[in-house]
C-alpha cells in the first residue's frame, strides 16, 4: 500500500504542476470589419481538463469541441487537450470586446483576449457647392466619410455607436483659372490597404476674352489670308460676329466666315481696314480688332532689304574710324621732339662773350645724346 500511496501522491503532484499551476495562454486579435477572426487558447500541459471560450457577454461559445451558442458565424477550428481555436466570421463592430478562455481546473483559471474591430470608412463624398460656380464666388468644398473606427482624424464631427463620421472643408474664391481643375479628397485609414479617393472637377463660368490671330505676317496682294477670332470663356462665347470698319463685310464672295474664322481668298488693296470680331455669353461681351494693310509684292521686291542704306551706314562707320586714327596720329606727332638739357651751362661762368659762345656750342654737340621722346 505504501508503494501505491506514493504513486498516487506523485500523480497528484504532476497534476498540480501541469494543470492547476498554469493559466491559459491567449493573444489579443485585431480584425477589419466584415472579415474573420481566429481566437486561440492553449496550455502547455493538460490532463484532459476542458478549455472554454466565452464572448464579452459571458455567453459560452465553445466548451471543448462542443458548440454552445447558436451563431452560424462561429465555428470550431481546432480542439485538443492543449488548444481550443474558434473562428468568428463576418465580424461586426458589436463583436468587439473581451473574450475569456477558461481552463476548468480547481479553481478555474481564466485569461482574457481583446478583440478589436476596425470600422471601414465609406467612400468619401464631396459636397457643398452648386454647379457651375461664377467667377469671384466664394465656395466651400466639404469631404465627408462615415463608418470609420478608430476615427480618421481629430476633425471627427459625429460618432454613431462605435463608428465615426469625419468631415473636412476647403474654402476658396474661384476665378477662370479654376475652371476644369480637379480637387481630390483622400481617405486613409488603418483598415484600408489603399486609400479611398473621390475627385470633383470644378466648373466656373466667366465672361469672354477675345484675340485675333493672323495667318500671314506681311499680307500681300493676291495671297490667301485668314483671321481667327480666338476666344476663351465659359460658356463658350458664340456666335462670333465679324465686321470691317464698323460695318458689314463688303465682299462676301471673297470674304468667307466659317465659325470663328474669316478667310479672304484673294487679297487686294481694297481689303485694307480695321477688322473686328465680337462674341458674348450670359456673363458679358468682348471684342478684338486687327488692322489689315495689304502690301504690293512688286514694291516689296524693289525695296526689299535696303542694301544701299546698309552700305551707307558701313561707309560712315569706316570714315569716322579713319578720322579718329588720323587725329590721334597727328596728336602723337606733335608731342614727339627733342630738348637740350643745360644747353647754356658754362656760358654763365665764362669770363667773356667769346668763351661763353664756345661753351654753348660745345654743349650743342652733345645735345643729340640727350633726346627724349614722349608718346
């Protein structure tokens, strides 16, 4: 009996070390709303003691491999003496909370795991302005997204249950440069693999502005000539009206109007004058003018590049340069010469006039050795 007692004692000690001396091991889980979450509970040693999962409302989900709660979203993944793993499908925000894993020893040991559910934000919408905007209007673009959890930013304006609605606004005074500009709202969230984006293209109405473009720089008699009334404006300014010298076009057979273009099939001197195009939209009217002068091609040929004039200019430049050289040469020549140093030295000390003359002549003999030049 002593031997049997000893064995029982040892067996009981092993049970304490393996089951009663340990707690279940779990991990917190984070899942995106609508996806599946696996909740795992395990122990290192077990003597066939059961493991159990309960939800935040303390309702038993699984006791060992036995399902306790009628919820088609919850299913068994793995059940052994050392592990109990369950899967919750189509997770909603209401599933978030503390889940409990229990090891049924004496006493019962429990460990909790927190299930975090990330709310997926809806695709953003841009609102707050009326199409089209008028040039000079102050408009507000508001980007709104709902259903995020956690909140996307500190600009959260509304919380519904466990999800959030976030709005971001942009104010700007529009002009014609904003017409056709795309504004994009980005929504980035931990639950998204790629950000959501929504784009709104502004439509801005503004008054017209006209300019006239010509097909030839130097129009000549007999040539084909075209004027185009280039207009910008929204709505597009139309129709375009052409006139000459304040009246109607005088020769509709040669002067052909097609949309914004005025074509003169064969130019002649009678076409000289001021041409005007005019167009309007509901915001205003604008016009542009072009003065046409038709050149005689023969006159242009005779007076093309004026070579005589160019030659005359070159000749004048050469003449002035030569004059400067001559004047400079004469100036230098005048300042070139000789002088005699101490030519009268000795004459002052001579005892008589004859001696003074002799001494002066002697000094002139050496004067050539004392030339100095100034340039």
